[in-house]
C-alpha cells in the first residue's frame, strides 16, 4: 500500500489521515473535497488512478493545510513522527511541505522504527529537506525537474533558490548534473528527472531517456511534474521495479498530455483524466515479468 | 539639513558589500524577511537578501545583509514597523546569493519565465496569468490559486502574499515577466 505526505493550500485544513478517492476534478478524503488542479492533490489523484488500474486500494494521504507559513507542516511532521512507526506501507511518497531539516530527520528516525522500511520517494519541499540534511541516499527515488536537478548537483545550495549560476546555466547537460549530484551524495538511489526529456538514472549513469511524445506546453502547466511522481508512486506500490516504474510513469504522463492536446493555459486536471486510458494502452505493450526488487 | 541627516544619507547610499563589517539579520521566517526588506528598501536602505551561513540554516531561509555599523538605526526602523529580527550576527565568509538567471520560453501566444525552480506563464494578448508551476514549498499551490486567472499587474505579487523561498523566486519571475510585457 502507498502513503503520500503533503499539504493543501488552506490554513484551516486540519491534519487528515485516510484513504483517498477521486470524483471528477475533486480528491475525496473523509468529508473533505480538494481541487486536484495543483500540488499534492494532483499527485494523489494520479497515484489513485494508477492504484485503481492495478486493482489496489487508493493511497493513504497524510495531509495538512499550509499556505507557506510552515505551521501546518510542522504539525504534520510531528504527527508523522508519532504515527509512522506503527504503520505498514510498501511505498511512502513525500511532497509539498515546508522544508525543515530537524523535522525531516525526526521523520527518518520514525521510518527506521517501522517494522518494514517502505520504499521512499521524495519530491518538492521534502526532497529539498532530504538533500539539505545530507541524507539523500536514504531515499529510493527523487523526482526533480531540471532546475531542481541543478540544485541537487550544487553541493552548497540549501534550496533551489541558491543554485549557483554556473551550475544552473542551461548549457549544463543533465548527465553532468546527475554525475555531480551523485558525486556529492546528494541524490537518491534512483533519479527520475522531469523535463523536455525525462531521464531515469542511478549512480552508474543514465539508464533510460524518454523523449516522446513531445508536448512543449507541459512545461508551463502547473502539476505535470506531480502527475509523474504520483504515477511512479502508484506503479511502485503495485509491485513494479523502480527503474521500469520510472519509465512507465514518464511515458504514461506524456501520453496523457498528448491525449489532452494541451496548450500553456491548460489546467492539469484535464491531463489527469486521461491517465486510465493511457495506462491501459501502455501496460498492454509491456513485457511480462516485472517483479519487485525491494 | 543637520549633521545627523548628512551622516544618515551618506551611510544609506554606502554599499554594505564593500565593507568587511557586514552583519546579517535573522528573522523568524521568510515572510518576516520579505516584510523587513520592503520596509528597509521603502526607507532608502540598500540591503540585500541572502542565504544564511550553514551554522544557522534550518531549511527555507533568507537573511538580510546589512552594514553592521548601521545596526541600531536599522533595528529601530524595523522595530517601529513591528518586524524586529530575532538576532543580528556579524559575518566574515561569503553568503549564498539568490539566483539571478532567468529563462524565457516563447510559446507563440504564451510566454513563460523561469527563475530558479519557479515558472510563470501568461497569455500575451490578454496578459492573463494562465499557469504557475515548479517549486516545492507549500505556498506554491496557494500562490497559484491566488494568481492564475488574474491579469499581470493586477494579480497580488508573490512578495506580498508568499512566505517562502519558492514564493520569493516566483516573485523574481513575476517581476521579470512584467518587465518583458509591461514596459
């Protein structure tokens, strides 16, 4: 089973811990209804689609309201420290949250207390905290975009906001940035780099590059990266190996993007709705025999 | 103009980075840094927001670099504005500089600007903000909700309603796209 940790942009939203479902453009959890158009809700909706496709229960969500002041995030960190040791998950995905190194480390300690360590996926603010804590290699997958990859590659940057210009420059090749991120121990066991080309890599180098279909408008649409991370989390929790799961998540996301025929003003919910059909199409093309490696 | 005024004006225009007597003001959170920066710049102080030195980093941090010799004047001004720093400490080593590179992508009818990890996209004809993407701090979805669908220049600035480094980066992208489209 998959669990996802993140925030919603509403300071009045309490800590909620439960299984999610999706109804059209809304994420449903308990008696709450959340717009799936951005952030962790977009990730959860995509993960839900993947879980449902494989006949698995919907993901469990640990959510709290936070509009950037960090109050909700700190409550959620505390809740995770208290709760996680008694829980059982195949994979655990961390997403939008106020980066806080001390609390991040406490959460990692709580995960160590779990009976079986889940596969750990980090994106967004939690990935920033993981890198800054120096414990990136405790994670199984990071899902940065190209700007965030530059941040991972910059050993002195505590946040993408401080990535040094010579590293951030567009002429830097993704392969060099990946190499640099691993050289300084600032990458997870696998990287799924989201961009014009999606790249799957580990410390040995680039394992797969997904180049098509090319949908340039996707770069501008808020939440398209969240779709990939959500799909990845859902596919991994269904038992796929990390590397093929990364490639599949990328391809399904691109196919869904193409199917939605987006322009830069398209909202991400339109793409999420296309996921089930695209999964059907892609999975039928997969060779049999994908098994777990964890 | 009295002697004190002459002294104040001269020091306001002094470049704090040219001096070794630099200090940083540390605040409770990034929102307070942004408020303090607004107060100081509004009053003519040339200060910079920077990354804190490693020993005081907690996660999503900014500090304000000041000339230490002006600490009392600056502190008094901030106290009057209700945004006092937690502490002021001297610095000797280099501080991290915020990103200052922008990438622009022209989609034809739409224009996107990226600063660090944040992207903002507008429709050229209407100047409507159509999408905000990137980032990882929790004010990003909040900022997107408040800004998408609003016209460039009419939307609330991330500086005024954001709270994190991602919000600050989005503000830089927002100012850059305004510069490209409104000037």
